[in-house]
C-alpha cells in the first residue's frame, strides 16, 4: 500500500510481530517499476526479520528507491539525504545505528559518487541487485560502505522471495507484476537503457506462477509492467518464445483474475496478435497507455522513436477497429532540443486528433550522457509555455471523456473504502476512480455501475449488481449515493 508521509511515497505493510524485528522505511520515487521493486525489497527484507515502518524516524534501515528519468532527480536525492542525516545523527545520540541505502536508477547512474558526496550512505544498490540486499546490508554494517551497481549474470527474480499471502492481501486487490526489464530502443532523450540495461524478459511459467499466487491471495487485477512491456519475448513452458499477447491469453485463464492491463508500450512493438487480443480477450481492459512523445515527424526522428505521426495514427485506428471501446492515454515531451513552434503545433493537433482520455506531459529534461543533451536546447520559458498550453488541451479532452461516461454503465472493480461511511472506491476499465455506495464485503468484486455524477477527480455511480446477481435495496440506493455526493465527496 502506498501512503503519503512528510517524506513522500513509501510502501507499508502491517505484518508480523514486531518484538525483536528491525524496522525498515522504504521511500519510492518514479514509476510503477519502482513501486514493484520496493515491494520486492520489502519482501526480501521481511524474510530477514525486518518489518516496515511508515516513519523514517524510528527505522533501523532507510532505503531511498530513486528515479533518474527527469531533471534534478539526483539533487532531490541529495537533499533528502540531508534530512536523513539529521535522523541518523539523532538516532546515534539515542544509541541506535541507522543504516542508509540508496537504490534504483540514481544509484545505478551515480554509483560510488553518492557515498563521496553523502558519506552517511552505507549502501548503494542498482535495480538488478535487490536480491543481494541482505548480504549487502550485513557487509555494510560490518565493514563500511558498499556499492553494487553491476548487471549480475544471475536473474534477481530467481532469488527474490515470494511475499506471504497475508502481505499480498494487505496490498489490496490490484497488483503489478514485472514481466520485462530494460530497453534496447535508445530514444535520444532517455536514460533507461543506461540505468536499467538491455531488454530482458522473464520466463512465462514464472510469471504465471506469480499471478496464480496473487490470485490465491485475492488479487483480481494484474498490470504487467516493463519499461518496454510489449517487447516481451519470454521463453514459454513449451520452449517457444512467447509474445506478450500469448502471455496475456494464458494469464486470462488463471482462476480469480478478472482484469489484465499492461504498461508501458512502444508503438513499434504493437504486434498483430496483441492488437487482436484487445478485441478477443474480455479480461484485457480497453485502456491503453501508448506514448507517442511528439506529433512532429522531424522531432520523432530526432528522438529516434522509429515511427512517424502517421504510423502512430494508423496504429490507433487498427486498435480501435479491434476494440471499439478502447480509450488511450499517452506521454508527451515538449521543448525537445530544436523543437519549433510548428513542431509543437503538430503535437497539439495530434492530441486533438486522437482525443486521449488522459495523458502525461513533461518538459524535456537533458539527461547527462544521452545524445539529446548535447543538442541546442529550447529556452526554459518556452518549455513552460508549451507545457501549459499542451496540458490545457489534454485536460479538455480528459474532461470530455469523463463527461461521455455520464449515464453509461461501467464495470468497476471495488478496491477500498471511500472517503465517506458506506462508500467504496474502485476503478473503471479506464482507470477512473469511481465512488459507489456498497458494503465493504464487496471489495474485490467487479460491479456494474451506472455513472450518475462527475467529481473533480472521480466519478460517482450507482451499483446495479455483480455479474451473477443484483444488489438489494439495502445494499445500495440512488438516494444514498446522492446524499453522499451532496455531502461533498
Ligand atoms: N518506454 C516508454 C516509451 O517508450 O515511451 C517510456 C518510459 S519513460 C520511463 C516514461 C516517460 O518519461 C516517457 O514516455 C517520456 O515521456 C518521459 N521522459 C523520458 N525521458 C525524459 C526526458 N529526458 N525529459 C522529459 N521526459 C522524459
Ligand atoms: Fe526510454 Fe521508452 Fe525510449 Fe526505451 S522506448 S529508450 S524506455 S522512452
């Protein structure tokens, strides 16, 4: 479960007796890959007797799980380490030793430099070495600072322990599963191929086993994740190379799994069988994050995206033909080196043409060591203006998409209690948060919900029933829904 604390996002599972155990605080930055990695680190440390704490002040081990994708990531880590230095000093005055680790992509990129600049750090560990954490911690505590940023020959997934079912249950009814790591695409703006290394796919049988374990612990929705997830080509149990589509068909057969998603995809890797799966697999949600980055062919070429605006539009057309209910989201970069006003207008017009249900947009951020960092940069004020202009167009389309859901009946997977008594919050197929009046025993069920109202960041709906039966009047009513909505939910 992710919670916000003064120090940001961290994983926290309430598990196990705390008597003799040591406490770990993990703060994660960045994408879903890091959320998943933080959970795997917590599972590895749980096997060594660590329990998680929501506050760094009472931790014996503090890990910053860092992201290097955009600007000043390293600087943010150093300023966070400044705060942790005080925590460590206070603990020392109380006779307690606190071990401090930096993990993730900043650790991979900066390596020993982190310990040189911040000597309070005991441990620097790259994303491929998390299975070695217990050993690295023991070495750091015995012999002083250690750095492990190798790309080891062994596969970390073979060594990372599976969480106990109660830990999985505490994390909720949705889960991420990494199926692929690294990237061979080398977009000229992106640091991922350098920090996460070459593309590697996990064997299909291991992924199936992990999803079966999750389903047995009440998980209903699984999102397959990878830096370039649709390039997945893991070895199947039959010895053949399995595509992402083949893996999805297999996972759709796992009892208990009601929904599948995958992210993040590259347009070049949208294979025919994956497009067809969107039409054929009801378990595969009709919502696809398909980053395009720019609507200008000149910029796309300079980014080394290896597709044109037209290729992308044709792909969107094919996807919508396969699955008419499909909605899309995307990523955009504005102010890529030498981007002209005309290039930027091309991006805006692409957003208008596709009509995304949502999108992320970023100012280009030069990443040291990547080719684009050496090209002429667009002035900061221009980037700021373009970002604001693009975001308002994206917001307009997102609002229109949400409005188009009013009156529709959507399947909603109920995930957790809502903000008001008697209310539950779940997600539509399009990942919109939906609030509905329903008893808490319904968490984990997929309900048919009629969308009755729109809030600032969520939808409000009336539960009509599950697939096999309908709700009774006591379970939910339109009156209750309207009362809660009126109370300002
Ligand atoms: N693999 C995905 C793809 O092909 O689009 C993207 C993964 S990347 C972790 C997530 C997003 O961060 C990218 O889609 C891009 O929009 C953004 N991004 C990556 N490098 C960036 C940079 N140097 N400056 C600004 N945004 C960046
Ligand atoms: Fe980065 Fe995605 Fe390009 Fe790979 S495909 S280099 S992860 S933006």
